[in-house]
C-alpha cells in the first residue's frame, strides 16, 4: 500500500470532497486571486489549491510539497493545461527561495489542531521571506477553543484494558502512560456532551505570530452536574474576509475531527464546582509536547481540592534505561555494525561512485546484514534518498 507523508492517495481525494472545508478555501481563493498574481501553495499535496489558483487567473504558482504526492500534482497540472504556470518544489518551504515574492500564500498544514509539527514555524518563515509586502495569507487566523466533555466512549481506551479486562490480569501499569496521550475525537463530539460553555484557549494570528508555542488557561464555575472525562479542543478559522469554517461540536463534520485530552480519571462534578485547566503546547524538535494541568475545587468546601491532575504527552511513552543512557550528555558512543555499514555508504557517496557499486561493496563487507546485492541496494537507495543531492 503506497502512502504519501502518512496519507494514502485516496485520503487526498477525501480532502477534496470534504466540502465544508474545501468550499471555504475555494471561496477564499476567489476573493484573493487577481490576474497574473503569484501564489505560493505550501503543503500542496496533490495540488488542488495550485490548480484552483491557475483556474482563477494566477500568473505563476509555486507548489511546495516534500512528499512524492507532488508527482500526482505535476501530472494533473499538465492534464489541466497549467504546466507552464506551476513550478513544483519537492522540499520544505523553509528550503525554498522565490525569484519574486508571492502575493498570496495558501496552506492547510494542520492536523487535528493547527499546532501540528512545524505548521506555525513554516508560516512564520514564509510570511517573513516569501510573502510580498501587503500580501495575503490564507488562512488569516485560527482560534482554538476548549470545553469540558462527558464522553465515556472516548474515554474507554484509557480505562480498558488497563483497569479491567476479560483475562483477570493486572494491567494498571499501562494506564498511567495511556492517560498522558490525547486522541482524535472521531466521530466528533456532540454539543450535548459539553458540560460547560466553550472558551477561547488561544488565537493564532498568522500575520503577527512569532513563535510556535502556545499556552492558555480555561476555567469554569459549573452550572450543571455531570461526569467530566476530559477536555475537547477544536478550532475556528478565518480564511478571508467573511470566509471560514469550524470543527466545533455541532458543525458539519470535517476531516480534522477534534482533540480529546483525557483526565487521569473521570471527575464527578456538581453545580458550583470550579474547574481550571492550564493547557500548553511546546514545539520540541519535530513535534509538540502537550501539557494539561487540571484542578477541581469543591463547591461545598472551597478549601478542598476534589481532583488535581498533571498530565503531559512527555509521559505517554515508556522509555528504557538503555535509551536514556544513550542520550545522556556524558555517554561515550561507539558504532554498532549497522552504524559501521551506514558510515561506509555515506563515505562512498562522493559524487563519483554509483549506487550499484556502493551496494556491492556494502554486501561484501557486511554479509551478515545484507545476504545479497539486492538487499544492500535497497538499503543504499534509502540512504541516498535521505542524504544525497
């Protein structure tokens, strides 16, 4: 099964047919594209935004997509008669320099939420380097919202099989890792599952944002009773003036779904209880570390804390002592056989030696890892794709 950047080709088609998302993006382009303008499409995928920009009269489009999905976009640009107007860049936007800055930058680099890998950092970089003064960003803004949610079905994977299973086994050791991970809510949360009014957690204004990290606090004095299983988070977007969409509960279901951040355990709430949640997302290396800290104070006894949880995706995966040791600053590493093999391949990537010869030498020197030339060539090809020019 061929997958591009985590997506199957059929999933790109589902994005195009997700009308509550796609139509606002198309409308934003209709409002923004003028004849002969320059458009930059970041995360172009199979090229739908680039094709629409040409259809609307753009003079030049730069489509940026690091994955091989861009090959489909190349073919479709020719099929639609736009091959002379679209320049394709199979790389990251941070590696691209344009001969003339773009009048419009369009992107949808979100995951379930806009805080997704290097989305925000990429937009900041593109705005500063690649957008003409007075140019247009699509989207303009994303507003993130959160609410307490009663969702036993969403919470079930955090309780089962860890706190109870069909085999009479004690599996509680896994539960503390499980409850430190958030998940996509799909099907989407229903409005009647919300236990409190939604609050704006953060706003990403792409014309002014300077950093990818976000932190905010949500708090409620409960006006209804219920069992809170966690926090549901979603976003509203403004793509252009009076054009946008939302993946909020009650809105048409979108491909994004919503985010569900579980509590360490469900909390029974009564009217008057006060719930405070500090939610924080920090980009570390290539992904976000999320932290949500919850405090519930009893209505009947304001000095008594009914529940207090400190959760983070940092604690969602077990880490072996061996891994920790190897990452310590005082560790003195030496190469394993796999590392020695890779070093040989990289040393031979000298701009003179073809992959076939590299593979033959690799198989000859490391027969225990590569039983034949074909296995060696496959490995060499992988390293070539990752490291060579």
